[in-house]
C-alpha cells in the first residue's frame, strides 16, 4: 500500500501538507487556478468528481527510502480467505464483473481490499512469489520486488509505454511489515500518532505489503511522489492505459474521503484486466465503490 503516499510513508522535496494549508487558508474552491498557485506547479487540475482539499503529505526525509533497504522479514503464512467475503456483494458493481470473482480479504487475492478499515490478515503477510520484474528500476532491495502476477503485468505495461515513447520506472514496489513498522513508528516518535496516521500507513495496512501495488516514476525523473507528477508523461499514459494491463490508479483525484488517501497519480494497483477494464468502462473510480464497501477515510 508517504508524503501521504497512499499507504506509503516518507517525505520528498515538496510538502503537500503546506500545499493543503495554503488552500485551507485561502478558503476557495479547489480549481486549476488554485492548484497552480503553489510551487512547484501542479499544472492543470485533474478532472474532479467531488469536493475537498488537495494532498497533505508527510514522509521520510529526502534522500532516504525505507522501501529500498532490505530488512529482516518475519515469518508468516497467509490465512485462508473468509468464505463470506470471497466475492463482492450481489448489489455491488463488481458482482456482475466479467471474469472470475475473487476474495476481498485474502492478501494473495488480486481483489483484496486494504484500507484504513481493512487490515491485512495475517498482519505480517509475505507474498510467496516475490520476484524482480524486468523493467527499469529506480530502487533496489525489497522495493524492487512484486508478486509474480503483478510483475508479469508490469513488464507488459512498461513495454507498451516504451513503444509509445514513454519511459516508466519502478519507484517503489513491495514493502515488508518490518519496513512499514519502522517507518510508522518513526512518525509516532517524532510527531505523535494522530499526525503519523495522516502521513504513513499503520503496519499491516499497506497495499505495498501485498505485492499487488507499486509506484511508478517518469524516466525524466521529474516530480517523483509530488502532486506535479500527474503532469509527467508516465502518469498521463498510465491514467489512460493502465487498465488495459490490469491496473488502476488506486487513490484517484478527490476521493480521499473514500480511500483514506489523497490523489497519488504514481500508485498503481493490479486487480486483473477484466475488473480494471470494467471499472474504466463504467467510470467507477475506487475499489471501495466497485466492491460495494464502506468508505474508509480514517482508522476505526
């Protein structure tokens, strides 16, 4: 699953907390003009479908990357999926989705939903098939790993992007329970738990731990993990094409009250070609809505 990077944790050159504070103080609607009033420029605002304030992140000091340092990983084995949650409710859009139905609770399932109301079970889950995809890497160690299914899909997507003249990099992949614990506890120690919960996922609540998610960077290296990344060729291409390879932008613009995280144009999540294409065709922006689940703006 920092800089309120969705379920990440970390801090880059641009403070989204400062960015959100600017808009709150101005007390004006979120518009393209408001968004471009800050440095660095975010450029034209993505199409908004709701209301709210833009990103407010916090994270690891620039130059440090908890994802890129291999760490000891606790032994764990996945528990069987909850039989009552092996498929979405009949009333949810996903109930009529093409292709096979999958568990929403089993962390080894491409449909597992991890958010601030839905921790992983077991909390220290480790994907059994972690591999390093044959793509351009901007990280090393555990952060360069994905589960086998996601890695294969990422290779196809990166190759298609390259054919279109767009260079993507893998900027952050798998993140272990140990890494997430260290990152989160660092926030609690320096800022207190309330603020830590706005900047970093609690251990066991990170999509990155499943191996189904990863962050992309642009080959030019600009705006990594910053709001302005939405303007970069890699982000623009992924937003328009990722569904063809089974991916969605997990934390879309203006749906933080549903997902619990502000817009992350770099954070992609694999759910399968059928489901991702179905979400795109129906214009359903979040997994919570697609699977008929409650919104998860904050921890319970």
